[in-house]
C-alpha cells in the first residue's frame, strides 16, 4: 500500500523495512523496528523500537493497525497492550490489530539508562528543601549527579528522546505496517504524542482518539501548578467519599480530614515512618503513595488501607507498597522498567523550564496557593531540566494539525493528572478536533467503566462517527 505522503528524503530504507514478527505473550507477536537515532542525520547511528501486536481471535490475516500509547512519558506499550486489548469490544478487536510500542528511550526499545537500582532507592529516600540557598545547591548537586549518570548510561540517545522524534518514529511505523492513514489512541502523554504527530503529518492521520488530553503549550511551572491543583481537588473528593465509610481513618469535616493527611505528610518530612522491610518511608515516597490511588476512583480503597496503619500506629508499610508500585520497584529491590528515568528526560527535552531561582520561587508560591497539601512536592523540578538539557527549550507553539482527519479529544471533569481545561485547550488548538466530556473522577475515560464513553469511542473507531458538538457522558 502506498503511503499518504512522500517518504522523507534519506529515510527510504527505514520506511521500506520488513518486520520479523515472532510469537510472544499469551496471544501476541513481537518485533523490533529500526529508526534513525537522529532524524537530522539519518545515515548515522540507528536505534530499535519494541513492538507488540495483538490480533482478534478470528483474524486470519493482518487487520488495520490501531496504535496505542498508554502515557507517561516513559510508559511501556508492549507491557500494557495485551491486558488492555482484552477489554475492547469484540467488534473493535475484530476490526483492528492493536499495536503497542515502547517509544524511543523507553522499556524494551533502545532505552534511557541513568541510575542503578540502589541509586534509585537512595534518590527516592533523599529529601532536600530547595527553599533555602543551601537546599537549592544540594538539589542542584543531586540533579547534576543524575544527569551525569544519564549521559554515561545513555550516550547520544539522551538528547534524541524528545516527542517530535518519537512522532517521526510513528510515521515510520505507519508505513512499515502498510497503513496509509495512521489510526491511533493515546492516553495522557499519549495525547501529546498524537497531537504532535497530527501536526507534523496531518495528511497521514486516520482515526485519532486523544483521551485525558494534555495541553502541549504549557511550560514546566504551569504544568506543575495545574497538576498540583488537580490532585488537591482530588484529595478533597477522596476525603468526602471516605469519611462516611466504616474503617475510614479520617475524621471531622472534609477540611479537617485533608488537614489530617497534610499533618501526616509534615510529620513524615520531620521523621520518616518505619516499614516492614526496614526501609524508612520518607516524605517524597509518602506523597507519591498518596497521589497514585487518586488517579482512579476504583483504587481509593488502597489509599484508605494504607492510611489506616500510617495514621493509627505510625506504620509506613502500606504507603511504601504504593510508592514502590508508582516507581515500578519489585519486592526483591529490582526496578521493573526505566519509566522514572525516561519520564524525567523526555519531560525536560519537551518542556520549557525556567531555572532562575526567582522564577522557581514564584512558581513555588503559586503551588502553595493552589495545593497546600502537595504543592511543596511539585516544586523545583526545573533544576533537573537545567542539568539534563544543554540548551533551553523554547516556548512551544499550539498544535494545529491543519488538514488532518477528524480527531476525538476526551476530557474528564474530575481528571486528577490532566485537568479538564487541558482537554479544552487541546481541542481548541487542533483544527479538526471534537471534544467529548466525561463527568466524573479519575484519569482517563475510555475502557474506564463508562459505557457512554466506550460506545462513543467504539463508534468513532469503527465508523468514523464523531459525537455531537458539546457531547457529555
């Protein structure tokens, strides 16, 4: 099948490659695809991307591919695609081969490597207060050590894992899979990757679903402020849900319950909690643990079960288990993936970050205002970007994707990690976008127990039918 647009000069070999699929997993095939390390020098070094394809049970031949990205940045598509595909309506799975991929720098693809497992443990356990000159200097030293590890372990790839390069990889993959128009579903960061692709290759877009949308024009500080505000709102909604339930460790009004959680965090900052395996629960891990279940309402019970021992007897074991889950740490001390390292590197390559101390202090004040509970722990991440990125990232222009096929953007009114305003902003930027709104809590909408969303997305994927303007589920 011919591609929808001419192959970019110098990339003919990559676009024409043949993949060697081999059985893997329960009902899937895996392959590696070659792409240039640097698209500005395609005759130079190459890297590989890991792919996993899941076909419907009745498929006798390859079907139309549907590429899926589960977010991050740094999330592995090959690790998630099989269980995700099992939740699809049989008609969708009959119509598509679902293809998960690890973007460049991630997972089983040529990957970012920065620190070993012991160093990751030590970094998680380190709490530095950057609001003082000495603390900011200590944080800068830690960031420089992390960046040095990334340069030593990753080499030239370190500067090439930006989202524009990843989007160019997707066009190679589209062609290699024999597809004229790319069909794509992205969650969270996957919406940014999809939007950038549509902006670069509008004539190659097929049916695009961008769920839990990100506004790609935000700078580092505003991104953190918006997310912190989202998690502050979410902890209040969680507290209101918990208080009437038997076994809830919180008491009083919602304000008082949230204050209890804030006091727990402050107490752990002063003195870490003991845990069953001997690792002290430090405050950054505690915040990561509390935030993780807020991503999905169905996981709130896990937060309650971890807060009970922490609040009632000073036992941090349950919270540490949640923090380990957030970081991908196994019980034997191994980290199962490189998502934490890849997240930080990709985020810094993509996002304008002002490392001026006065600018960071102003952002910190705003964080405190929008999120008294979590604001401290979203601050000064720009320091890592200053250490990782050689040249400042310029402000990003809106993604327009002029001439692209219709794009379905989904936003949840109670989305914790990607506020609804981001979905509105992305839908406004994309020339052919239609916004679908989900009323409710949690991060992401499709295949998240909302029949209205699922039916609407399925109709779009199967027949290209967009919902009405202003549609709400």
